[in-house]
C-alpha cells in the first residue's frame, strides 16, 4: 500500500476529515499522478498543526509545507527549503526533485 492510500485511510478515520481533500487524493490514485497534481496538495503550516499521522520527528524548523503522502518540506529561517533528500531556496525545484525520487512510493 502506498503513502497516499495510507493517508486516505488516516483521513477517513479522523472525525474532522476534509472530504474534498480525500476525493482529490483518491482521484490522484486512479490516474498517472503528475508533479503538478502532487504540488497542488501542498499546505503551508506551523509544524505544531501538522496532522499526527505525519512523522515530524526529524523536523527542526517551525514552518513546513506538507504534501500528499505525508511528505514534509521545512522552511528554514534563511529561506532554504529542506528535505532529507534535497535542499534549495527554490521551492518548485525541491518539490520536483523530491517528487521524482519518491513517486513510486506514493
């Protein structure tokens, strides 16, 4: 089972689930997911509001971007976007490189 399938299950068990977001994730699973579709699932938030089913043990910054499949990118104070696989000051560049590395896991 892929990361997005697991996320859908977790979201469905949450009493405050976002049905529209769940449908969006399910549609992504039905087709050939593009980096643009995945990028559009991104949400910017304070790390304390990241859903509990997403592992944040490795997070050192206060602000993050979360994406379908439980992917988290950190926004560093110097403007760098950081992921364990790649870092840059260009968000789209990091998104694309991370997506291309993990898309088979989604």
